[in-house]
C-alpha cells in the first residue's frame, strides 16, 4: 500500500526525521511547540516533499497562527 502525503509532522528530536531530510534534501520547517519540564523550549518539525515548500510553509504557518508558542519566552529568559 502506498500513501502520498504533502506534509509529515514530527517531533524535532527523538527520531531520524531531521537526519533524513538533511540527507535527501527534503524541506523542513521547525517551529516552537512548548517547553519541557526544565523550562527549555521544544519544537515540532514539518517535513515536506521535494520542491514542496509551499505546502510545508502553509502548514507551519497555520500551526503558528493556531497556537501562541512563537510568542512565548522560556521561563529562564524572562526579565
């Protein structure tokens, strides 16, 4: 069975997705998605098809507009 996806959503760390995109040239957008229990920022990755930057950036922007993580400051960096 074959599946055709425009964008794959994945944790930025904890898998081989970022390594794979570095080796294949697939576009990837990484955006903030929260903080871990120590207060460090975490992120989520949107992986796209080759030459599929438009769909990839559409999804990443829609995620950022639906959340407020890009406006949050890590607790340790607050004045």
